[in-house]
C-alpha cells in the first residue's frame, strides 16, 4: 500500500464513521417502513403526560433536562391535506447523561394488557410523545404529526443516552388538517376560513417508569410562522 492509497483508505474510514454517527443521531419517522407499521397497527395503548391532580391539589411535575428546538419545516406554505415534515432537535441541558426513548414501536414497552411499567426490578421503560402544534392567532390549537417514542433499558437499541450538551434529531411527518380548531370555533359560533397564518411549535411529553408522575410537557424554544390555504 502506497502512502497515497493509505491516506485515501484512512479518509474513507473517517467519512464512514461520520456517516454512521449521523445516522445514529437521527431518528427518521418518515421512512416507508415506519409508515407501513403505523398504518398496519390496530391497537393503541394509553396516553402520555397530562396534569396530575390529587386530593392535595395539583402535583408539581418534574422538569425534564432537555431543550427542544424546531429545526426545520419542509415548506413555509401549505394546503389542507398536504404533508408537513419537520426536523426536531433534543439537547441535554442537564448536568448528567440523560436517556430518551428512541423507538417508534409501542411493542417496545406495552404488553398484551397495555401495561407499560416493567415488573422486573432495575428495568426502565420510557413512554413518550413528540408532536407539532399549529396555533391559530386567536389561540385555537391543533396537534399535527404526533408520534409515540418508546424505550426499554433491556433493549439498548430502543434508547438513546445523551451526554451533557449532546443533541439528537427526530424527523416527523403529518397531514395538515384542522378538525379540532374547526369544532372549537363552531362551538363559539365562529367560522373557519382559509387562507390563514399559523404559528408552529413542537412539544415532547415523557413518562419514566421510575417516577411516580410524568415530566412536565417540554415545548420548543422557538416557533415558525406558516400560511395555510384551502385545497
């Protein structure tokens, strides 16, 4: 092997390592494989998050040591029924490594009876939901592109551990529609007409089996304004 070919070989190895690291750092939920599994799934188990109320009042929710950023949308204008694709960044802003769910498959944690908290000691289950939210100027909200994220510490490939300051990316998709907003406006005697401007943000909810209550909903630090028109 000459010095030149040796240099090229080392360079190729370095590039291959960079590509592998990039793939590992992005969870792509827009692939045909993920979409096909979602479409074929007939059972839905449970929900994530929500305000916890006891006889003593509202329970303070634990804070999640993450920052959420809406990195990009596939366009700035949409029509009803069109597909929105977003890339979201999760960054560990805490002092310690943080494990997050990294699988779109509910079977990662849910059993036949829809119980997700593990019965084995030392096992951690993570039950998450990551979403886009379209907010109307009058405050009406519509969740679009909501995806479950699941993790089980016994299955390392279903979890992602972020070091302090480290980021990971999730790519999600959904279809533009405003059923909830239309219903809420009708209840108030208000019409719903397009085109209109909306503010888009992201949210992340997480339940950890080692904690009594779910984490406080994490909302993106930024928002993006888009315009939506009729079909």
